[in-house]
C-alpha cells in the first residue's frame, strides 16, 4: 500500500524547546511587569527578568538556526501575547462568582497588566527584531566569532530602544519617566552580565538536543 501522507519537515529539538520557552517567557514577563521592584537604588518593572531571558532564548536560536528562523520566532511571539491579552479581557469582563470578593484586586493587577502588555508588544516587536538583526549581522564582522560580544552589543542597542518605548507607554502619567528609564537600563545592564554565561549554556544545550 502506497503511503500518500504529506512529508513533514523535522523540526530540530532545540527549536521546538526554545520556541515554547520563548512564548511562555513573553507572556509571564508581560504579566509580571505590573509590579515595580527595588534593586538597590533602582526601581524596575518585574518583567525585566523574563524579557532578558527571552533575549537569551532568541539569540541562542539565531546562533543555532540563523536569522530567518529567529526572526520568525519574534513574529510568532505576538501570538501568545495577543492570546494572553484576549483571555485577560475575557476573564475581567465575566461576572465574578457570588462568594468571590477578589474582583477589585484582579482588576487592579490584571487591568494594569493590560497596559503593560500592550506597551510591551509595541516595544517588543521593534527591539527584538533589532536585536536579531544586529546579533546576526555582527557574525560576519571583525570580532564576530565572539558570541558574548555580539549578544552584548545587540542587547545594549535593542534594550535601550525597548526601554524608551515601553516605559513611555506603560508609565506615562503614572510615574516619573526618567528615573524608571534610567533604573531599568542600569538594571538590564547588570542582569545581562549574569545572562551572558546563561547564553553559552543555552546554546550548548541546544546543540546537545539536536545531536540526539
């Protein structure tokens, strides 16, 4: 009997794993952004950790599978973000159970998260595309063999753009913008120093997954 099924392209294990991880990090980072946290003298949105881990994930994907694949991952990242926005709106709009008294708290937390997620979506699309472009372009330039250098330059430029857009949209009229922008940039720079070894680990883990 002839097999008439349509051949399917085998997706590398690392790409499957990192695509799922990336989408989850984007949604979690958007939700956690409702809280400003204190890191020493700096006040930064709680979502900064998730977004920096998302950068590690997409950079590792670009390193393993190239710019085109990483760019598609960035575009597809809008899918979980839009689904999250829709579900939040639905849950907030539905009437609470008669014996549940947390509607005001839910409205305060997730209602504020909506603005943050929308701000994050605008900043995300521009900054992540910029990150992937710079990261992969530098590969063919002097010093491009140094993964940490490409990732750091791309993150510095992209996250400056991300911070300016995100903070302006998310906190305009709520907090003074300059301290939040300065704090977020400084915090991202410090956290990124810790993320560089993680990037090497994620790339190495991806290569191991693809060898199986």
